[in-house]
């Protein structure tokens, strides 16, 4: 007689791991946009001539017409592929599988949304794309071809000073808001070697950690994100051209740390929706789950002021 092997189903579900996607909330946000909203229009203030001083040479003074303009950015439909939760799987397991799968779908959508934001906020203005200059160190970037990964130049204090200096020269200090930085784990490990860097877990200030902020350097709140290819989601080619979403990662691609002022980037996020079709006859009573939202992101200004990328340069 065959031996019966009893099985205990644990209530502790091992969940899919997702990167920290909270950074994209640090922006000018348009929330609750409709599913049909394909783009967001923004007014743009026209410039005025510089002020003058002294006695005017002629009167009346020349009058200029005040003109404003508009700009826009597009939104995309972001969705998780539908899945089927079958009845045997629902009943045999010691947890709510339907709810767990809905959370899992939301996690995949949120990860996609955050990657869109990282890429769309990444600058293309050459002067705002800086490169690290430190000594050679290993990189964890995962190439799609499986080829050897090039070493990268570590970030230095001088590199961070350049980032800070460039942000200050953009005249952003007078705008109410905060500076943020999104870095890779490799980049953050480099920062830990900078003597002037103090992280929050050493100071005992846990409130920042709870908000996903792991450190502060030169007035910039630092956050870490690592996607499946070991980048923040923002990559540049070896020719310093920003890569589009879903592009294959090659060994010479440069992972980028992104620095921004939260009033100089924008995002538009629709209401997250989930369709639950229970008792589907064609699936023998199983439940079909589908989730989607609408999302778009862009720099707040056409001149891309307020954003800087610091690339981990090939060594």
C-alpha cells in the first residue's frame, strides 16, 4: 500500500520582489486622469525683457505684449496581461490567491510606470549628462546578450560637486521644493566611501528611511532603485544617447543616476483599474483578472532645466 504524504500549506506566501518605485511621486503630479486622456497640456510662461535702471532716455516707454505658450506630454496605457485563477488553486492554498495576484499585477504595473518616469525624466541636453571619473570597479549591469560586463568608473566627491554645481546654476534654489537623486546600488556603494557622506541609519533618523530616502548629500535626498538589469531604469549608450524603454541592454551601456528638482519634473497618473471576471464558463468556473492604468511623465520644461544625469562611465 502506498504511503500517504500529508501536506501542510503555509499561510506565509513568498511574494514576487519589486524594486523601490516610490521615487516617481516626487514630482508635479496630475492624478486621476481619465482612461481616454492621451496627453496633458501645460501652460508655459513667456519670457520678459530684462529690467533696467536709471532715467529713461525717452517717454513713453516701449510696451511689449505679454504672450504665453503651451506644451504637452503624452500618456500611455500601462497594463498587466490577464491571468486566470483556477478553482483548484484557489481552494488548495492557505491564502487568498485572487487578492495576492491582484497585488502582484499592481506591482508589475507600478514597476513599469516608475521605469517610464525614470526614462522620460532623463535629460538629453548634452551639458546635463555628466560622467563619473573615479577608479575602475566592477559593474552589475546585466546585458541581454550575456556578454561580459564592462567595469565602470566609480563616482567621486568631485562628480557629486559637479552635479550640485550644475543644479545650482539653473537658478532652482528660489523655487520651493526639494532635490532628489535616484541611484543604483553600485553608485550608492561608491558614495559610502566618500568621507563626507552620512546616511540616515547612522544618525538614527528613521523617518527618511520610511519614506524610501536612504541618505542626504549636498542637500539632495538619495533613493536607490535596481531593476532586473541592475539599473535605475535609466540607461545611456556608450555614445551617451538615452536608451528607450525595452531596448536591449549591451555590455557598454552606462547606468545613470538621475538628479532632479521635484517642481521641474511632471507625471500624470490615471486611476488604477482591475477587472475581475468570476465564474467564467469557458475556464470551468475560474476567475480572470486584468489590471491597467494610464501614465505619462516628462520634464516640466522644454529646456530640461532641473534634471541632471550622472552616468557610470565605462572604465
